[in-house]
C-alpha cells in the first residue's frame, strides 16, 4: 500500500489489462454486429480487432516498462556514499 501512495508502483499497467479485456469484448461484439451487414468485414473484425487492441495495450505498457528500467539504471549508477 505504501508503494502506491508514494507513487513507486504504477497502477496503470493493471488498469490496462482490464481495458484490454473490455476492448476484446467490444471488438468481438462489433464483429458480430458487422456480420449482419458484411460477413467478410465482420469476420475480419472478430479476428483482427482483438489483435489490434492487444498491440495498443502492449505499447502503453511498454512505456511503463521503459520507465521502470530507467529507474533501475539510475539507482544502479548512483555514486555510493
């Protein structure tokens, strides 16, 4: 709890996982709706939609992973007192 209050641990990566699953569900629902208008586009949406949601979420999480790595580098390269 102290890490959250001190902003040493980010909660956004956990929230991104929830957003991922919501995005997958919405992409699949949209794909099924599109099936009634155009079968091919509906199938493409059902297959490609979740993949695109995953890529977007991974890019957001990547920013946080880079931040964590840079913080570790900073801590490891600090002069020892």
